[in-house]
């Protein structure tokens, strides 16, 4: 269980859930900004734009003074390649 801003989050099988009274556990989008103490087992470190990101099951983390913060998917850096362009006149 994780707590952030008076909200409790639960993590199971790679997904976050929130408990709603009289309903049960509801899957939620990654709670961006949530800081956790330890990374899940199986997390992979990757460099994006010269900065280390930690990736696990479609969740990206960055180092934070109090652990690891869940962040939105960073801009990916791809090699720019020419695209195919068709122009047709009749």
C-alpha cells in the first residue's frame, strides 16, 4: 500500500488500484508524482536524454530525494529517418 495526499494506492500484478467504499478496488492510471521507497523487482534502468529512468510494466520512475517518483512517459529519442511522401495530381 502507498499513501499520497490522503489517498491510498494499492499495487498488484503491475497495476495500481484505489479502494472505493461499497464498490471495491478500481484500476487507476499510474499515480504520477507518487514517490515510493523501493523499485519493484524486475525494474530496468535506461538512459533517456542523458538522464536515468527506471522502467517497469509501463511505469517510468526517476530518482527522488525520498525514493523514486512515478513520472509520465518521457519523450522518446529516436533517430530521425526520412518518411515516404506521396503526392498525386489528377
